[in-house]
């Protein structure tokens, strides 16, 4: 290890005994190394994947997604049944949505939550039953709402008084009745990045609790709207259950008050369940989450002398996040000496913030390992960076990697299944990478990667006849 490197490492990052190991909980459960030390994902080795599909490449373990979907469904089913109610689990499509992934989660008994017209169309194209779709969003357009009512989505989560009136006009025009929930702000401040907290008062989502009764009263006046319950989401990447319990308690106060004016059959407590991105992360097990959150609702209902409503939850990251691993090829390495005399190694890869914007947006932390072989050098504090023209183009901010890592090596970054594809871009005119599903030693493309031709085709100022040879 280079001198004084430890002074640059954060407290949560320990020097590993083996800089090639795959930390349990951070990597897909079927990730391993073969006899030659090459990383394998669901039985497919990283070198073969890179040769076949190129890099960067997002690899998604199908069985990991399916397994986690089943675990959530079973955990909440069991917890709800213990308290005499039922639970529905919606997959939060914003984490990563493709037709194939939508089919996987529906196969495992989940519904699908969308928050734009585009996500709605992907779910419909995948064959998801409209009645199994929930539609979120703080600024759904009239066209989006018309489409949702037209196809018969199961529920629309209304976010503003203007949206209520838009739906009133649409349902009157087409003579339909649309089920709706009202999104409320519980005021619980989740312990997460400010941009991921969605239940504090000063933000764009939902109705403050004190205004929600007026919104519900208006909905109940409209023949075309069927008020079925309240919705609250406190944020994302949350560990522990304290915030969920407190939020449920506050929402129950409103729920109980609304019962005086009519039925309130449902309560949706959102998602935001955290996962492990680095070895030191300690997410709450799914069965504990389900048991404690549902128990909190049941206890609150018992204290108020009311029935436990049907419950809904919306995990996204917790289902798809750990299933994803991104493969990169190392392009350059350099050692940078800091003023303190400490040295950090910079490792540049052939992707970056265009395929993973989360470190730049939220300061998100990730792990990394050599994928094409076993490193034999001592662990060296490293920063994995992308190829984009930004100093903030960081893929992995802090990691110990073998000191013998060189250009041409494959590097794997785990836990990239959630929000990487959803937030991807063409910054610096870099094409977005493909997504490949792996299962039982086989791989297949589920989202096609872009090409330079794809990028040029959108530029109306380019005459195809004059495009460079090979790019026509």
C-alpha cells in the first residue's frame, strides 16, 4: 500500500483482508469466482459477457430479482394475515423498468407502480393488467390522466387540488369512475439524503396532513372519483423502521378522522427500504420490516378502535438493486499525491456518470472488484472515475483495490440494478449501455444498447447522406 493512504479513507471503509472478495449482501447471491478467478454472475463469466456485449454493461441476475420479489410478497402477506388484513406489494418501476423486468415481478405476484406516461406505456406493453397498476406523479398531464382512466389503471395517487379537478373533468367526459388515493406529507424526516427525503414539509409531493381532509372532501363530492385511501412515502434508502412507524402513526390520525365521512379501505405506506451498497451497510431484513411496520399500524388501529385497513407497499430498489452489476474496462490509472502527502490511485473506466449518476447526485457510495482475474497486489485506496468531462464524474469514491490493477482489466461495480438505467443519459454523446439478464449460465439482452448511429439519428441538423463512413 502506498504511504499515508489510510488518511484519505472514510471511517466506514476498512482495509480488506482480501481485495478480491465479494461481500455478502452487496453482490447478487449467485456471484462467485471461477477456477481462474474470473467473476461469474449466475454462472456466466464476466470476460465472456464483456466480449459478447462490450462494456460498459449492466448485468441483471433474473433469479435475484424474482427471489426478492417473492420475499417481499411473502413477508407482507404473512405480517398482514397475522393482524387480520391483507397487503399488496407494488414494484416501484422508477427504480428500473423494462418490459422484461415488469413481467418478472408480476410473475412473482407483485403489482406495478409507475409515475409517468412513459412508464405506464412500458407496463402496458409488458402485458401488466391495468387494474394492477398504480399511477404516481406530482405533475401528471391531462393527457397522461386521460390515458390512465381510458385503460383502467387500478389507482391514481392524486398529488394536488388541480389534479383532482383534472380527473373530475376527465371522468365526467368519458363517464368513468376512477379509484384514487390521496398522497399526504407526514412530516417525518427520513435519515437519508435531502433529495431522497419525501415526507418533510418543504417539498413538492403531496398534501400536508392539515390540508388533506379538504382534498378528500372534494373527491367525495365528485361522482367520477372513488376515494379508497391515503398514501405516504417518507423517502428512499432508509435503514431501520422507526421512521416508518412514526409516519404510520401520523397518517392513522388522519385515516381515523376520515372514517367519520365514509369508508377508507386502504393505506399505502410507500417504500424506500434500504439495501447494502458497501460492506458496512446494515439494512433491515425484509421480514423484520414487514412485521414491525404492519404491527405499528395494527397497534395504532387498536388504540383508536378502528379496523386495520388493507395495506400497500412500494419497494423498488430493494427488489432490483442488488441484482445489478455493471462491468467496465479500465482505461488508465494514475497515482495522485494530496497536499498531506497521502496518495490516492485514480482508475478511469469506459463509462461513468452517464450510466450511474447517483454518486454525482447524492454522493452515493459503491463498491468495486476486479472481474477478469484475481488481483495479487496489496490493497490500495482507489477512486474509480468515468470518462466524462466533469470532476464529479465519480463511479466509486472510496475503495481498496489490488495495486496491480492495470489498463485492460475488467472492473465490476455491484448494486447497480436500481436507478442507474433510469437516470442514465447521453452526456458527452456517450451511448447508453445495454442491459443483459443472466440466469442458469445463460445471458440475453433485455434492453438494447445505443449506438452512435442512434445518437446521430436524433440530430435534425445532420444529413444522413453526409455522415462519416461506417456511421450512416
